[in-house]
C-alpha cells in the first residue's frame, strides 16, 4: 500500500469506485481506538473509516507474521461478467469465489485478493481514486502490453523505464480496466530492490506529519487548500 500526500490538497472528492480494504489485525483495531476512530461491526469485521473517507474492514485476530495482513481490496464494477473477462482472461488472475454480484480474484492463495462488487451503474472515480499494482517478471511486461493492444483495451502508459537516481530502474506498463480502474504492472526484480523495509519509516512519517506547517503557510498567503 502506498501513501501519497499532496501539500496543496485539503480533501479529495470520493467516488463510488473504492469499497474497502479488508485485513486481519487486532493491533490495528486497538490503534484505531487510541486515535478515537469509531467502528461498527459488520459480518465479524470492525469497520473503520479513515479521515479521507476510505473504509477498512478489520478482522479481530492477531496480525499474521507469515503473510500479508491485507486480505483483499474491494472495488466496484458496473458489469460483473465484463470485469471477470478482463481480469481472468486478459490479466490471467484466478477466480477464488463468485456469485451473482461479486467475484474474488487473485494470483496466489496466500496473496492479497482483488474483489469486485457489481453496482449495476457506472463507476465514478471522482478525484480520490487510486491504482492497483502488481509485480511480475520484467520479461512478461511486453506480452502484457501486446495482449491489451490486440484486444483494444486501454493503455494509459505504454511500457517504459522509470529511473531513480542511485537506485534500480523500474519498468512499468499502466492500463485501465473496463470501469476505468488503473492497473500498473511493474517489473518485479527492480521493484523488490526499491521496496526494502526501512526501519525508520514509521518515525520519519510521524515526524513529517508533526512538522507539517502547510496549513499555516496557506493561511499566511491568504490561500486555501483545494479539493483534489
């Protein structure tokens, strides 16, 4: 999961595209209580809403140490059959469960799943949308792009290299599914080099938040943060 913060943006207009992130973590529930995040319980999940309006469904069990605590990401789709065809046939995902209004897909039993809920109306991404990303061997990226071109599906960013000074060069291709959900496939080799755990990450983030004076800066300039 990637956290992005834009100093000049105060809020993001939410659409109906993102429905929630499901995870297993009693620890997250306790931390939420410390910050005053109220929760309700739906089907054994504690439901918490982040300040930006994003919902998290948390299973009250100890956070696993041998696998990702994030169980699935839930997105909306207008036509379930169309979405299943795209993600199963073109993106080669496996179907783990399916009903008349939902489908859960994934690339591995122990990996985070991607679930689509059919809302039977157009998906509105508004301004607060995100992007789903998968890593795969870099050698597979040209074939992914080729398949999408042949099937005349949307390619937002053709295959390219992203240079990071002093670090590995990452290869990516960015697509969009039939509902406009952005999908990034990134070369696994370089991605692994760039996603090494930083032991100082929590303290650096907390320090940056604590010293953020952007509200005061905008106030001095007589400006207001915009809605993204």
